[in-house]
């Protein structure tokens, strides 16, 4: 073909314009990644419901002799994590108006709430009195809550990076896709917790 | 946020040749790395296949013990599927999809490099079981209760390796979907995308939604084996059938993950060597989407004999998949019909794909019928079926893609006579190796056995199959000679050796790091055809017009 004859480099420039329209590329990638995470937790929830469906009537729950699940603590953790989603969203609204000071504040608060959630969960684990090898309830309980906790930890790492980058002044009203991407991931982790909490603690 | 760039730096690099390949984020180099890595694993798993066939050639234990035999077929299946067929097609997609879209690179070049480098790591972890007292030996499906009780670390390494390979696939899928939705050239609407891009898009969606479920299953099995978990242990409330559900919820879409891009390759090769556009472009696209949707509703047809599933539903949904697949058969036959056919090596492999995949489809529908499956489950009939689909289907398409796109990748054409010798030995060897397995299955020979009764009447068919397997191995010799000879002294290909009509043929062979100096106008799924011959909308094939100024949808 003769298309090499014209040495203009207009094509990449046009393409750049094309990429700028619609949702940012990074957000598309993050939403797709979250879709795969939904399927991952779908698989874990399937193990929970499968075990529960196969349990003899009246036997579902922590093993004999162990403490009961601490509903009060779980509600407190839920309140902490849902609040952290709200503080995250205040941060997003702040940076959309270009207010980096407020973004710093709200991100730090979100991070503190996330770490508080993780510490609370570890405390809960230490008090329960049964382990992952104590019957199928222990296995699905620790796997579901543990993998959720691992995702909270991943989100907290993301928030730390966002906080560091905010302090270096890397975000503005026009340029803050990374903040949006981490926030949508944080909201996702929150929604998963609501699912985990309702399934394990409320669905009796 | 600038985590992505338009393309790699085009300036003079001072890095050494080795460092350049180790650190590259260029989709073309990563694509080549994928393909080379996949072929190395293909040869390793192929040697295991020869070991298996040698052991089975005649009754009696020849040179393996039972445990070694179990490890051989487990590694053969795992490596062929997860480290050859899936990644080699990803490799071609990596190289070709951005070119066919008129894009300078993938959407996330560094994540692209990560997806690749997880593969050799995962593959070597899976293989490393041989160094630590024996590799995994439960078959590529790793059913419990065998796999949650087997001693040794081989299965643990298998689980970790597959988790890494699965993660690589998921990241790759995110990258492909984002690239296809965000990186298309101006004028490249969805229904102007080449068929190969469409099949890669649907494949990526399947990977994205099916692979995480396998990951969940692998992690559950790992917890059962190492931390005293009881997901699959019925003595403390677990359920062994759950593993089969988790595995096949991924495992059946996985079949389409390996066949859809292969269909895409064939749908690029057939038009080029028939001198016709693909017959029924939109029908093909909707058939591809249909197969993708249906693939999530059929997983339990692998579990008919468990007695734990609703047979009529899964049998019906499985039969439904025959409809969009049949549509594609007519797409291909319609493309060939009254075409001006050239029987190049790529075309021969594409025609081989159509005929062999047809057999794999027909014997697949047979085992989709529950009463038939109750008879044939876990026999060699199933082995014949899956090899006609994976090998007669996907692997034939991999070779078609190799002969078709090699000139674009390296600027030289592979030798055609050697390619045809490769094809014919390969084709005859393939049928000799796998057609007798149908009969063996009907005679009742179970899969995964290392030895059989000399009086069972299976000896002749097994011997024939072994001869066929070695013919396939011999056919690889002209292929490798061809590759080496072409690198030394191959015929220069030029930009467009096959008179192709999609965008990858518009740039040089091999393409520059940034892919295109300038793009031709895109008014259809065959932009180069209209560039050469004009069309109603754009009679003189001239430059960008108002339609393109609007940008891609």
C-alpha cells in the first residue's frame, strides 16, 4: 500500500482526542476490574450458600462451645465502613471543585476509618474462639470476611497513595482520575461488606 | 492522570537488546513474547503427550509407574490449556488487535507487560512440582476428593501457578476490552471492526467474568489442603460437588475462550484467500455474542453423571449453542462459495480448522445428550471430542495465524512448500491420533488409565493413535526448520503480502513502534479494499472526510 508516502503524524493526535471523549480510560479499566471482583466474591458467596444449604436443620452457625458471633461489633464495623464511603465521596466532591485541602482532609479521614475497620475485624477474630479449621462454618466465615478484609487493605494502600499524591499537589479539578478510580473501588469494597454482613449476621 | 502513554518512546534506545525485550511495554513485542513463551510450553506439554502415548501404545506398563503417568497427563492438560492455547491466542490478539483498530498501543501498556510476565512465572511454578517430590497428579480438572487429600506440594504449586495465570488473564481481559472501547481510530465504529477484534472482545468478557470464579475455587481448595478448611469435605459439612460447579462455571466458558479467537483467525484467513469479504459479517458478530452469552448457562453438562443437577435444562442449553455455531459454519462456507481460492499454508490450516472443528462439534452434541453421556462419560470418546475441539479447532487456527501474520510480525514470508508439508503430516497425524479414540470410547476404554487388558480389543486402535501422535511431532520439524530458514533467508514480505483488507496491512512489516504514520480513511470493515478500489461513499478513496471528523462512536 502507499499509505507510507505521507509522513504526517496526525493519526495519533486525532486518536488522543478520541480517547478524551466519554469516560476516562482508567475508569473503564477500573470498572472492568471491579466486574471481575464481583464474580470472585460471587464464587465465595456460592461456597457459603452451598455449605448452608447442605447443613442439617438447626446446625448452621459457629461450632459447639465457641462464642457466638458478636453482632454488636459487626454493626459498629458496618457503621465505620459505610461512613468511610461517605467521607470518600466528600473528598471527590471537594476535588471536583478543585479544593485539594479538603481532599487531603477527607482522604485522611477515610483512611483512618478503613484502618479502624481492619483493626476491629482483627479484634473480632481474636475473640471468636473458633478457627478456619473448625467445621465448614469456620471455613466460609473466615474466607469471606478475610478476603473482604484483604480488599479493604488493598483499598487502604490505594488511599495512602492518593493521600501522598494529594500532598504533592498532583490533583486538580481537571486532573484527578486516580482519585475517582480509587474512590469507586472503595465504594465497591463497602458494598461487598454490606453483602457479607447481611449474609453472615442478619440472614439467620 | 498519565498512567498510559500513546506509545513507547521512539527515540534511540541505549539499552541492550536483552534489556529491551525484558522491559518492553510495546504491544507488538509483548505479543511476540507471549507467542514464543506459549510455543515453549507447547513443546514441553507435547513431549508429555508423546510420553503418555508411548506408555499406552501396547498393554502393560512400559517405562512409567502409575504415579508418573498421572502426573504426565495432568501436566499435559494443564500446560496445553492454560499456558499454550489461551496465551498463544492472547499473543496474536496482543500483536494484531491494536493494529486492526488503528491504535498506537494497548490501553494500559505496563499492565500488558505484567499480564505477560505472570505467565512464565505461573507456568514454572506449576512445573516446579517435579522438583519437589512430584507434580500435581489429579488431572487438569483436579477433582475432589482426590485433590484435597493428595500428599505432596505438587498440587499446591499447581493451585498457586494457576491463580497467577488466571490473574494474568483477567488483567489482559481488562486491557483488551478497554483498548477496544477507547482506542479505536476515527471512523472505526463497532460494526466496522475486523471479525478477529469482535471475537477477542467477546473472549475478553468471558475471561473477565469466568476466571475469577475459578480463582475462588482454587483458593478454596488451597485453604482446604493447607489450613484445615472444609469447603469440599463432607464429613464436616462441606460438599465435593461444589468444586465441580466452581471449576466448570469457569471451565465451560473457557472452551469458548479458546475457540472464539480461533474462529476469529479463520474468519480473517478465509476471506483473504477466497478474495471475498466474509459472508454475513453481522450474523457472525451476533453468533459470537450469542455463544458468549450461552456459555454461562451450560457448565453443568460436564456433571450429568453426578446426579446433582437438573439434566433437561443443561442438555437443552447445550444443544442451543449448536445454533450460533452452525451460523458460523454457513458464514465460512458462504465465504468459500465461488471464491477465487488459493491454497496457501494459512488457508490449508483454516480449512483444516473448519473440517476438524465440525467433527468436534458433532461429537460434542452427542455427549450433550444425557443418556448418551451416561454411557460415554469419562471414556476416550470424551478425549477424542476435546482434542477435536482444542487441537483440531484452536491449534489448527494457531498455525493458520502463524502463517498468516508472520510476514507482518517479522517482515518475511514463511516458506510455502514447507508449510504445506507441515500441514499434511500434521493433518493426517492428527486424525490418526484422535479418530481411533472415538471407537476406543465406544468400546468402553476409560480415560486416564496407564494400562489396559490385552484381551479388551483396544490394542490396535491404541497403537494407531500412538503412531499418529508421533506424526504430529514429526510435522513440527518442517515448521521449526521453516521458522529458522525464514529468519536467515526468508522472502521479504512487503507491507501487504496477502492483499489483506484490514488495517494491520496498511503499515510496514514489521510495524514501527508507534504503528502508523498515517491511517487510511475507514468507511467499512475493509478499509484497504476501499482505499484501493473506492466505494460509493468515497469514490476516489481520498483522504479523511466529514464522516470521520465526527470520530468513532
